[in-house]
């Protein structure tokens, strides 16, 4: 499955799997964007991301963890 910026829940799950040691509350938005872009199945334009998208992903990651 290919991940894009609107794959909020799938990205949160992938982050939990790839980075189980990280606490989402300690990850800044720039670092979060880098982590997402480095996910194996991520395939979207980095220029399309917004602060709102990153915040939604971070909240979902926090809630699921």
C-alpha cells in the first residue's frame, strides 16, 4: 500500500512500527515530516504537506500509541 499525506491513520501505524522507541509528543513537525518521507511506502510530493496535515498525523500517532 502506498502512503500519501492524506493517509493519516496508515502513516501513524507505520510510524509506530518503524519507530517504536519514539514518543510522538517529543517529535517536532520538521522531524515528523522527515520521518514520514523516509517511510518505505511513502510516495507523495513533500511540497504538498501542511502544518495541519502533520499535526493531524501526530495526534493520531499519539492517540494510537
